[in-house]
């Protein structure tokens, strides 16, 4: 896991990498990846899939990110 972490972090879709123990890595995806995944699920998914996607997305937010995301969603011309 330690050797793999820098390679994962080099990917622009990955915003953060945390080695959580031998063989375990926690990834944080970039906001662009999350936004794209959420949009795709909301458009294509069924109601259960949509609800799960929204719940997972919100659960993973920090307070700062939630405020930035609210700004982007309520003012499409603004970028966080």
C-alpha cells in the first residue's frame, strides 16, 4: 500500500490518498469526478440508486466542501 499511494496520487482524478494499514488505502476523489458520477447516477439511475448516490455524496463531504459545493450548485457560473 505504501508503494502504491504515490502512484495513485499522481492521477488527477485522485485528490487524496491515505494508507490505512497494511493492504488498505483510502482514496479521496477529486470534486470533478464526484460531480460527474453524481450527475450520471441521477440521470440514469433508478430512485434507489439516486437516493444512495446522493446520500453517499453528502456523507463524504467536509463542512468546507459542502459550502463550496452549495455555491457551485446554486450559482452555476461560480467555481469553488
